């Protein structure tokens, strides 16, 4: 049985390697585009969690709460609304965890003091100070740079995969490499755009 299992593992690895080695230029290009799109989406989601001076339920997306021994995203445990531009209301589906929700918010980097009335939690979003704006601008810039690093990593991996292609002409390889460069530039521009929009949001609220 053990021999069979080890043989199965070796065969599976061989098949995996064969599949990777037999990738076509289309497969490589499509994979790179998908990974870059996901990187841009990740940056966009991360920027949505950055608190500005206006109520936005997305700033709670990174908050997790201990729920019956399991760490669970707050948004899965409560109804979150923004009745006005300066207020976020959190109503846990299970009122027994309201204190845990409060603690999770207080221990986060949101720098907000929750109001707990036993039924719901109210977050008042204060106007941004000049110092807070500068801190947020630095954070947004860092998140943008992180996104560009992720794109460059995809570019590096993709060019490495292209270098392993067999049976294609030099012109075909060069064309594929050019497409990857154009793709990287496009997604880098996308990151710059979402960062710029967030910076504008911070400066205007």
C-alpha cells in the first residue's frame, strides 16, 4: 500500500511538471493577466478599508471576531449600515458577542472608540486632522507600492515561464514578452489610478 501511495505521488508530480512544461504562450499570457487582475483587485479592496472622514462600512472588512472558538470576519456576524455620512451602525446577529465585537474594533488600527448600548455598536467617524491625513496618505502610498511589487513579481515569474518555452520562434517569444510588458504597464497604471482616487478622497473629506 505504501509503495502504491509513493508511486501515486511521484506520478502526480510528474504529471504536474509535464502540464507546467507544456504550457502554451496563450496559457502563460492568460495566467499572467489573471494574476495581475487579482493583484489590482486586492489593492482596491485594501484601499477600501482605509478610514477617511466619511462613514464607509468597508473599513470593517479586516475586522475579525472570536466566535465560538473560530476567528470570523465581522461582516459575516453582523448587519452593518451607514445611516449618515458620519455614522456606522453594527448590529450583531448574535447579541451575546457584542462585547467581543467592541473589543475587536478597539484593538484594531481604526483608531475609533465604539459606543455599545447592548444591542448595537455605533461608530462616529470624526473629521480627519491634518496629521491623520498625512498618515493615511503614507499608508495609501505604501499599499500602492506593495501592489506594484506584486505586479513585478508576476512579470518576473511570467518571463521565466516564457524562457522555458520550446518549439517557438524567436519572434514569437519576443512578441509574447512585449505583451507581458504592455500588460504590466496597464495594470501598474490601474494601481496608480486607484491610489490617486483614494488620495483625492482623503484630501477632500
